[in-house]
């Protein structure tokens, strides 16, 4: 047997250095090589195309979508706003009607209701009372003289037929009787005059109403030259004297309803225009509309108030407040012009109410008006209008 040479079968091979049996694994090297190739290809592609900027495409015009509406024309109540002062509709100044004297008592206070003829204050009448008593006594004396003259005339008439009294005596006694009767009437007239004068010493209300002011105190000496001692509102009726421009006055007439709100309060009082000034102040170019009001403690004469007066209605375009823009040139809106371009349109605002803003001038109602986003638009800018339906 040959032990020095090994034998191999048909499928066996001699393992040599570097053969399959002892060579290292080459798979990671292969993968690395593939990645390297990919990187090199990418670098080459970037070198050819990456440094070149793509050609700029034509800019695409951006058109904002904007809501628009054709406001049309609606019947809008015309409301005139004004300011003015509150006062009594019929103010009655009350003073001394008689000869006056020392005030003994004041019977009323401001804010008190009084009736027609009610005594507001009394004046001392001690002297006048004595004078009236003297005149009353004179009446009694005159009546006694008249009675005596009548009796003498009757006796004389009974003696005429006997021839003791002449007709001339009868005529004289008749004249005496008539003179005595006349003196009675004179005395009675003087007494009535004094009594009326005494009645005028009391300061009385000329009509029923509300006492507004009092400027007299007990002990004060008053006379016909003392001026106004009390001021009253006849019937307690108040009014607002609204200052209005000449143009606004032409649209008013008696009977127009109004709402009056005193300054400092939130309550509005219903009233009615009862008189429109027939003259205009040449300095201010204003006139007065007098608004009648029922009495309320919140309506204080001399106070300041604002008024909203309804003066009919007119057909005007009406827009929401968001559509109205303003700048140093005035109020304006944006309307859609040819080519859907924004066009500025100057306007004049009319009345403002909860339902919107009426446009007195600048629109006829057929235009497509930008409803909102007007602050972000510029004249001449193209938009994509979306028509909205308007109310009314």
C-alpha cells in the first residue's frame, strides 16, 4: 500500500491555497462596487444637468374670488337726525297781578301739579281788608240815605193832592232819592273793586300744569315789578326744539313722528312734530322743528337731547356696511367694470339703519358692487366676481 500519496475520488479536488475551500467572502466587495458605480453615475448626471437652472415659466395671474351684488333700489324710510334742547311746550311765567306786598306763605314746590286758579303764594292783606270794610260801611250809609230819601218822596206825594206840597218839591225830593240810590251803586262798585283787588293779592296758577321753578320765599316784598315768581308748564306738556338745516326743514311737516333721547339716558320717547319754524336764522342757516312730548320725569326743560325724525320714504340702493370704504377723498365703493376689473365709485351716504346703508348719490342700483374685501383691492385689479343675491 502506498501511504505517501492520497487518493482522490472523481468528485474530489485538491484543495489549493486560494481555492474555494479557503478563499474569503467577496459579496460585500461586490455590493460596495455597485454602490460606487451608482454614485459615480449620479455625480456625472448632476455635472451634466444639475448646474443648469430650468427655464422660468410665464407667471400665472392670480385673480381673487370676490362676492359682488347688484343692490337694486329699495324703499328706504328717510330719517333726519337732529339735536336740540328740551323745554315746556307752553311755558307760563307767573308773577304779581295786583299791587303786591309782603309774601306770607308759599304753598307749592317745583315738580308739583296744580289746578287752574290754585293759590301758589299768599300776600299780606291786612290794610286792604280794612279798606274793604270801610267801603262796605259806606254802602250801608248810602243805602240808609237812599231809604230815607225814598220815604220822604212817598210822604210828599201823598200831600200833593191836599195842596201842601208843590210839584217842584216833589221833583226835588225825587232827585234826592235818585242821587241817594246812585251813591249806593257807587259805593257798591268801589267795594267790588277793592274786593277784586284783594283777590289779586294771592298769586294763582293761570291754568292747570306743572310747577317748574319757584323764586319767591315767605317774607319777601313783591310787586308788579318783581318779575317772574313761578314758571309753569301748561298741562305738563314738553317739547324738544330741534335745530335743523334749511334743507331738512323743507322735508318736514306737522304730524311727522319722531323719537327723542335725552343726553345721558338710553330711553327714547315717542313724539310728534307739531310746528316747523317759518323762519331761518340768517347766521346759522338753521330753523327749529318743535317736537311735542308727553310729560316724563326724565324730560327736564333746559336739557339736551337728540331726535330721529321720520320724513317719508324714497327709493335708494342699499348696501351692507362692509361694502362702504372711505379715505381722505370721501366715501366710495368698488364696482366691477369691463374685463372684471375693479373700479372705484365715489358715493354719498344716506340713512344708516339695521338693514344697511342707503346710497343717496353715486349708484343707480344696477352695478355689481364688491360686498367685502374692498380694503384688499386696488382700482384696475382683475377679480373673479361671484354674484350674490341681495335681500329685499
